[in-house]
C-alpha cells in the first residue's frame, strides 16, 4: 500500500538527518495518522458537498416514488458517512 511506502520514506529521511530510530518511527506514525485524518476529511467533503448535491438533483429530476423516499428519509446523507469511515478502516492498520 502506498501509505506504507510513504511512511518508510519519511522514517528513512528522519534517520538520515540524524534522529534516533525510535523518534523517527514515532514521527512517521504521527505524520501518517495526520495524513489519514486529512484523507478521511477529504472523502467526507467530496461525498457530502459534491457527490450528494449532484445525486439529489438527479433524483429530483426523475420524480420517481423511490427517489422521493430516499430524499425524505435522508438515506444519501446517512450513506455518505461511510466514505470517511471506509478510508479510516482501510488505512489505519497500515499506519500502525
């Protein structure tokens, strides 16, 4: 996974500039967790601010009964919460 490779590059760079290996590993972990949090926020923004807007417009144009039910029960908003959760689920193990 690319996050593991980025983490190893960061750790090696810290070691090359003279940090002890323990500190380099700790800083790598902190930086990777920050990157993962940023990616989860980005996934949340993309799904809720961009994707949901276009899907809602499309559903309103179709004027079907199931579309109205989806909008009425805010199903799309609830499903959009899975995007950042999936980012965290698949990337956190590689950071630790």
